[in-house]
C-alpha cells in the first residue's frame, strides 16, 4: 500500500491512540497508523481481542497485521462512524 495515498491529518490517522494493559503500571504503547486495507479487512470479520498487542490475528479473510493493528482499525471504524 502506498503510504502517500493514505488520508493525512484529516482522515483516519488524524489522532494518535495509546493502549495499556494496566493503568497503575504506567506502560502505554502508541498504536500504529492504520491503512485503508486494514480498515476494510477489519470490517469483514468479528474477533475478540486477547489483550496481547503482539498476538497474530487468525481470520478469514487474512488480516494484514497484529492485534495492535486490528485494535487501531476498530478505533478508526468507530471514530469514523461518529
């Protein structure tokens, strides 16, 4: 996917999102920018998240990325619908 054709500051990557498993620990991980392909594929299946951002995402159709990319794609879908 050509990154130059991605939506910029007015699109799905307008905001940065962070995730953590434990607020008290203070370890936050910045979620990566989402691609058009990830948003399209994330809408085609349902999956419960494991909480491990590095976990693979077994799905059909195959999802291009790990669970951190799926979480970011789901956030983009929700943000785009509001």
